């Protein structure tokens, strides 16, 4: 009986023991690695948005539309072009950043310009942009060139309210660009 118990104990110990086996060849996993360096974007204004000199024909007001790609204005209502300087100009900007990266432009919905003497204001709305690489189309996104540069121009609609007073109206507005 002692032999059977001893035999059973040896069998049980053998069953619970672990066997270590050496691997004969190494296994290598190819692990991908990378980094993306992003060049900070810069935005430089090269020309202001200016609707030029406008003649008030009477007190009913009107609008002046300055398209995004041309300083050729169109008029509605009782306002017209004046030959007095300054002339109309589209706002113009240069953008730099990471090569071939896409980016978005953000323009405000409206801008107020005021005359500091009379404190009267006019509204500029419907701002549009034309990028150098988008021929014939206004857009809010673009792609930087392989050299990391782009440029665009901005236009909009100036509303001359009824009974608007003559003066020199001015203001500022934010323009932002950021990678998509």
C-alpha cells in the first residue's frame, strides 16, 4: 500500500511540474513609428478692405458690392462711384504653413464701420474670399502649395443706410486661418 501511495505522490508531482523549453529561433515584430511636424501658420495682410469713395445721391441709401476677386464695385439704390481717392481695394492676405496642407478660413458674418465724428455706423456683410488656386470660385477652404504658401482676397457688401451722413468710416475685423 505504501508503494501505491508513493507512486501516486510521484505521479501527482510530475503532473504539476512545469517544463521549460528553450526557443530555437527569435521572433521579430516590425513596429511602425513616425512623427508629424506641423509648421505654425502665419497670416499677413497685404492690402486693406476698402470700398473706396462713394457718392450719396439722396437720403435713401443703397449698397456697394465689392466682389472677392476684383475692385470693380457694383451699386444699388442711391449711391454711386466717386472719382475721389481712395479707390476700392480687396483685402489681400498671404498664408504660410506646412507644405500641401489644407486649411480653413474664418470670416465674420458682419462688420461695423463707424465715423468717429458723427458716431454713425454702416454694416459690411456677405464677406467672400477667393484663393489663388481656386479660379472663379469663392471658398472658405484651400490647400497650401508644395512650398507651404497660398494667398487670398476678400470682398463683401457695404450697406449705406437711409439718411446716412457723409464722413470717413473705418473699423477692423478678425480673419483667422487654421489647419483642417
